[in-house]
C-alpha cells in the first residue's frame, strides 16, 4: 500500500512535474529573455522599437575571433552574406559593428559623419597620442582634433593647389627621375625588387613637403625613417589583443613596452629633424608645410592656440609619414606588378603616353584628363588590390541610429570597422569584380572616351566624411607622376621563370603584394 501510495505519489508528482515543466520552462525563458535583452537594453539605452544589428553567435571570452582568420576583410564578407551589410560581432569582450557595401558605408561615413567620426582608445593609438602629443589619425573627435585637422587640411591644400602645386609637382618629378637613375645607374637594363626603394622615394616626397629637403636614396637618415615606419605599421596593424581582452594586458606587457620604445625612438628622431628645421624659421615663411603651419599658429588667437600645442605639430609630421609612406609606396608596388602581369596593357598605356605627351618631355599633371586608359589603370589597380582594405577603426561619438533604411541602434563609444574591400569587390556594384579590367572605369561621351570620375569616387578608397584621408590629393599626384614617368621612360617586364601572383598578404590596415622582381629597360 505504502508502495502503492508511494508509486501513486510518484506518478502524481511526475505528472504534475510534466504538466508544470512547460510552465517552469516558459518562466525561465521569459526570465532569461528579460535578463539578456530587456536588462541589456536598459544598459545600452536602446529604445525598444529599434533593433541592434544582427551577427553571429559569440563564444564566451573570445567572442568571434575564431571566425576572422588571417584575412579578416574577406572573413567579414563571408559573415555579411549571412547577416547583412551592418553586422555586430564581438572581438573578445568588445562589441564591434562591421559595415559593408556602398550604401551602409556611405550612410555612416558621409551622411552621419559626426556620429561615426570617433576613434577607439586602442593601446597603439593611445601610446602614439600620449608620446607624440596628439595625432590626427588616432585622436578621438573633439574640439582640439577639429582645429588640428583644419590646420593640416589648410596646409596640404596650400601646397597641392594653385602656384604652389607647381613646386610640389617639380619635387615629385625629381624624385621619380632620381629613382630611375638610382636603379639603372649607367645600365640599359637591370633586374630589381622595387618595393623597398619606392619607400625611400616616397619618404623623400614627404620630407620635401614637410622640411623642404631630401636625402640621397642610400642615406642613413632616410633608412632610419623607413625602417622605423615599417616597424610602426607592423605593430599598429596587428590591433592589440588587449584592446579586446583587457585582462590579457599583464601577460603581454613586454610586447606593449617594445611598441612604446619603438614609437619613442621614431618620434625622437623626427623631433630632432623638426627642431633643426624650426631653428631656421623666420616670421611669415611658408616654403614648406612645417613653416606654413607655424605661420598659421602665429596668426591664431590665444584661445585657439591653447588647443594646438607645438607637440601637435610634431604629431602632424608623424601622421604624414605614418599614413602617407606605406600607402603610396605599396600602391605603387601593386601598380608595377599589374603592369608586368598584363604586358599588353602596359604597351597600350605607353602608346597613349607617347601620343599625348610625345617623346620630348616628361608627363606632367596637366596631362591628367587626357590619358583615360592610364588613369583607369591606376584606378583599377587600387580597386583590385584594395591596398587599404578597411579604414582606420572608427567609434561612435554618441548614441545613434544608422539611417538609410537600416534603422539599427548603435550606442555611443561602439567600435566600428569599415570594410572598404567589401565595397570594392561587391558583385552588385562591379561586374566580375575579381577580374582586373581597367576599362570598367571608362565611359564614352560625345567627345570620345574618358575616365568615369564618379565610378572612381564610388570605390571610396580614401574613406569619406570627417575622417576622409587628408592626403588624397598628394597621393594621387604622386601615383600619377611616378607611374607615368616610369612607364614613359622604361619598359617593365617579368623576370624569366618568376611566377607572379596577384594575391595579396596583409592585415586590416594594408595589403601588400608578394615580393617580386622586375626587369627594367630604358626606352629609346
Ligand atoms: C594611396 C595612398 C593613400 C590611401 C589609399 C589612403 C587611404 C586612407 C584611408 C582609407 C584613411 C582612413 C579614413 C577613415 O578612417 O575613415 C586615411 C586616413 C588618413 N590619411 Fe590617407 N591614404 C593615402 C595616402 C595618404 C597620404 C599621402 C597622406 C599624407 C600626406 C595621408 C594622410 C592621412 C591621414 C593623416 C589620415 C587620418 C585622417 C583622420 O583621421 O582624420 N594619406 N587614408
């Protein structure tokens, strides 16, 4: 009986438990849902009617790191196929929004520029700012940054437009011809890996712009800048893992210290160059960017002057080398690789140059607009290689809603990755995007074939909005002059037996071509 009643009780209990199970489960689910979403909403401040961007399930501790692989820009594209052009992932414990495609990127960077104009407080950025006294590229969006950016914009525009642009053009042309002399010596033909030497030439262009001086292409000082910059780029492009897993900091302190020392060394070297140069400054001098900036500072009222310390001027020097050396030299490296990979296109470009420029003078910036295939080739090389695959990471400056049909809530201080590669290889925008085809940038109008400038702009290779690359005009002048002068003066050829690949290797900040050699022969 007892047994019976016991079994009855057990049966009853089981039945009750089974009947109650869905109830208990529902209550648990509702509770968890409340904990996970409603409570988090309260924390993030997301209004109930707004969604947050979708994204893949994130593992504890590492988040989605395991899904990013060695080429995050392509891994992001694969994830975006499942989750859409605005996606939320987690790197370690930190939420990151990743933007893909023209519509989302243009909406954030250009239309809602201020909301997305911040920079995260990453360790590498913080270190550069604190040791360098500021940074255009890495400082967050605030009043001092705005003033600094205005000054630097002003200075660069001064030297790349009007009468001053002629002097700048002369300097770049000189560097391009010195490069040819240096490589060729008295030979008619030579075999060379251009990647490193291009950095010396481009470095000289920046030296010239900032200090109105240049160095021999084997000069130890120049080598110091290029080597220092290489290490800096290496460190800064491998975003520090402690930015996303702060608890790891104590374990990688030695690595952080090494980076600090590297930045210190590089900055102290630049500081010496700046000091030497500034000693010769005379009131009102404007012959290079440093003097021009000093003259601008002199004309400021005390309130403005307080925001822009002398250290910020040094930071500008660092910014120009950091952002303008690797990008231009690596793009040129790609451009010459495409030229030997597609010899028939190289020949067509040389024919175009010979027809428009002739053989009695060198190409000049005034020839731009008359050389559609040459310019289309440069544009396609930039698109196909995606040299700078993502912008420098952004951060939201306030709680915002990404408009333009997306309607996603993104809280203040959220890190945002902008995947330019996705835009430049988007099959919706580019027919057969993996094919190298410069003619995609040509259009025919009543007056013949010309460059489709809107299409060139649509690849947003310099970003957009408040944080758009400040050196885009300098870069385009350099790329045009180095490329056209080299092809006008020389034939470039692949070296017998060398297998070329158009695959790149790199990080989020820069994609480099695999090392290659080319054979250069003087043209008659
Ligand atoms: C082919 C050459 C170049 C490419 C593809 C390139 C591309 C870019 C991109 C994508 C950004 C990030 C924009 C963003 O974060 O949204 C950027 C920022 C920047 N670039 Fe360039 N760049 C080039 C050359 C140069 C040159 C020659 C200079 C200087 C002389 C320069 C100076 C800067 C600076 C200072 C920033 C930071 C701007 C800011 O945060 O406000 N860049 N560049």
